[in-house]
């Protein structure tokens, strides 16, 4: 079986990307990293790992549709079969899902469906939850609503700030995300409506 080609979308420092890179094995490879931010640390990590790093600078496109088209082209040009959104902070237009719907994963730093959106960690903390966590799910047009693949709880500690809680959640995301990608690569994710069944390894 040849390694699954995974394209990664990232906007930030790219520590999740790094975890995905570090966990590569015979089941998957990273074929391209695409960022909407020219200075994103994720791009440097890609270069260091000898993976093509493509910038689709959101500000340089006339519309979200054009931006989305460039992202899709960067992915298809490099043969991406699965896409992992890893801290990618831009919404993509519906055209994206014609190309990669059903085969894009996302990681969210809260226990969905609670606290969706860009401020999940802050919102959970502000609500006073005692437990938050990490969710790896299929990305759909409806933000942070797609079928959930795996989740893990992270207890909130007295005195936690958004930064301290987010860092503990990210430790979990870095462990769960490569596992989810590997499950997909091994053909072990079966989606039935909103539910994802993890099939036993053969
Ligand atoms: C992760 O917590 C991800 O869930 C969120 O952004 C963070 C990415 O961090 N959307 P990094 O840039 O990979 O370090």
C-alpha cells in the first residue's frame, strides 16, 4: 500500500503540523503545506521538513472564492488525497467542499459541539467549564459541526489562563491528530451520518 498524500492547511506557528510531520510512517506522507499567512511559522517547518510550502495570501485575492480556488489548486497540484486543517484560521467558500468535502479533517481546541469558533478555549474558560478538551472531526461547510472522529477531555485547573489551558489541549491535539490521519489512511473510518465508526485493524 502506498503512503496516503496529506495536504496540511495552517495559519500559525504550526506545532500541530510538526506533530503530523513527526508522526509520518508508511501509512501517510505530507505532500504540501498551504498557509494564508506569508509569515506563518508553519511554512518554515514545512521547508525544514523538505515539504513544498505554498502561500495563498488572503489579502492578495479579490474574493474568498478566488482565495479558495488557489488553495484547492495548491492541494490538487501536489496530489493531496486527504487534507488536514491544522490551525487554519480562514473560512473557505463552498467550492472547496466540491473538491475536498468528506476528506478534510480539522482539529478544534474544545469538546465540540460546545464552544465552536475561533475562540473555543477562551469561551470555554469564560463559561467556567471544569473539563474542556480536543476534537478531531471532519470539516464541513458548517464550521466546527462535522462528524467527530476522536475526542479527549482536558481538565481545567484553578488559575488556568487561555494560554495555559490551550497549551495542555494542544499537547492532546498533537497526539490525536496523527492517529486520526492514520485511521483514515488505513481505511478504518466509516461515516454514517453524523457518526464515525472506527473499524478494527485488519
Ligand atoms: C490548535 O489548537 C488548533 O486546534 C487551533 O489552532 C491551534 C494551532 O496551533 N485552531 P499551532 O499553530 O499548530 O501551534
